[in-house]
C-alpha cells in the first residue's frame, strides 16, 4: 500500500508540474479543444489544440536544449 501511495504522489507531482510549466494557455487550449470537439466544432477545436501543441513544443524544445548544454 505504501508503494501505491508513493506512486500516486509521484504521478500527481508530475501532473502538477506539467500544469504549472504549461501555463494557462496550454491548459485552456487543451480543455477548450476537447470541449469544442465534443460539440462538433472541429475547426475551432483545431485552433485550440494548436495553442496547446505550440505551448508543449516550447516546453519540449527548452528541455532538449537544457539537456544538450
């Protein structure tokens, strides 16, 4: 049971750090994209997912540059 709790704490920490690093633009882009897509607005959802992808690309690029240095 202790290992399960440690694993859950680790997962929650990873998710929390991702949300903090992603900022309001990324989180809202993902949420709004899913909401719009569920209502059938696929083109508008594409724009929202684009914001989400752009923000995550910035995070991935910064991480790779940090690892390379």
